[in-house]
């Protein structure tokens, strides 16, 4: 019997410590957790939303493929990666070294006390939609039945989401 391969999307964010290094370690953690990372969005610097901090985040989205895993099993692996990277406080309103969110798990919809997929607020957050649009603009949200690019276009979030430049140069200085 062949196991079913699923494509999932993971939101990755960090606003404490070496933010870029934390993202890199998170991607490495995905690989070590037996996920095949097939696409990575560019990194964006974003202002915190609903968090008790002024520290900006670095955010990106990863497309991964996996076989023979349920959404809950995938989320358990993501939580383990967070723990190994120093995130022990799962409070929603605190700064974090790393945050891994299961955004989509194929076209599956699940809602339990442990996990809701698709992520319930992703369509309201530019810091997720902008990087997701870079790697999967035509992906259709399984419950809203709209492409990511349409969700981004209709998103009312006005927070700052700017492609990250590790050298700190303006777009004019880069040219």
C-alpha cells in the first residue's frame, strides 16, 4: 500500500536573538524531522501583531512534502522543533525565538483543541500572505475557496511587511 504524500505550508517567524539564524535552524529542523522542504519564500521583516513587544519579526513560509503523517503528528514535530530552538513559553502574546505554524495541510480541514487547519487567522495576516504568495499564489484556501493572491489582495491588514535586507541597504542603494 502506497502512503499518501501531502503538501503542507509552514509559517516560520522569529523576533528574539539571531532572528535569521533562528529561521535557518527551523528549516534545518524541518529537514531533520523527515520533511522534504520543496520551496522557501524570501524573508520579510514585519511588525509584531497582537504581541507584547516592539521587536520586529522575520517571517517566511516553507512548502514541505511528507508521507504517512497526520496534521496532529506534523504539529507535534513542529512543537518539538520550537522546543529544541529554545521556545518553551507558548504564550500567544510574547516575543519568541521561533514560531512554527501549520498553515495548510493539503486540502484538509481539521478543528480540535490541539490544532486548527487551515490556520484560522492566516487570511487576516499580511506577514503570512505576502511570503505565501511568493511561493504559492494560486494555492486555493480549502475552506474560503480563494487563491492566496486573492486573499492577499483583499486583506485589510495594514501592518508593515518588507522584504528583509540583511545588509540594511535601501532598495535604491542596492541597485
